[in-house]
């Protein structure tokens, strides 16, 4: 058997074992991420009252791991857009979304955030999906707390079924990656 054939067999076995490890780690990360959501409530209108009732003891959103709202987008991974977004707020909402760290998810809370609601005029954005990607739409004017919990459970299912990648060694250590890049440039 030639050395090249042996190298291909070893590489294939290593890739297979990494694929198995990747799937196990991905499932574990999915389970952990879906039960530890840090929400950033972007509340602009009357749906904010229903958002507060979901966090209260009767409906208790903390059962689903989303109890602590973060008021900095850099500390959040779930953006809940609650209420009407007008065109002047659209760039601000997009900037808030861009400031969030990966992985990030978006929930359109209420019919106004989902499609503009009954405000079909020149000043209202007709759905936030025109400027940022939306993962879950929760209909209603305002949506009942039970609908919000259903939407959160849908998002948790989506997060749990996503593929979560293990970072490569070079990606995990940016200093080493930069050093390797400099070495390759000097050659």
C-alpha cells in the first residue's frame, strides 16, 4: 500500500470522527442556546404592555430561559421587535440588529411589526422583514401572552435544530491566524 493511500485513509477516518463529534457538539450547543436566550426588547407601541405581561409571574417567560432582558444589543441574542416601526426608526433598528453578536435571532411581535398593521401609510414600515431577517412572526393586535409563548417555543425548536459549528483552530485563535498570514506573506 502506498503512503498516499494510507494518508487518504487516515484523513478520511479523522474527517468521519470529526463529523460525529461535530454532530454531538452541535446538538449540545443547540440545546444550551435554546434555553438561554437573552432578549433585547425593542418596544415602540402598545404591544409593549403584552410583552410585560409575558414576563410577569402568571405566564412566566423564565420557564423557557428568556427571563432576563438585556438593554444593550451587544449582550443580547434575541431581538424582539414589539410594535409599530416608522421609517425614521428603521435605520436605528437595523443598527441595533447589526450590533448584536452572532448567533442572533429576531421575533416580530404583533401585526404592526410583522406587516405594518392597520397603519398603511407613508410613515410606517410595512414589516420589519424589509430591513432585517425575521425568524418568527407572532400575529395579533396585540398578541396574547399564550401566542408569545408559542412563538418562543417555535424559535427554540428552530435554534435546537440548527447546525452549530465548532470553530477551526485558526479561527479560535486570531493571533495565530494573523501570525500564519504574516509568515505566508514573507515567503
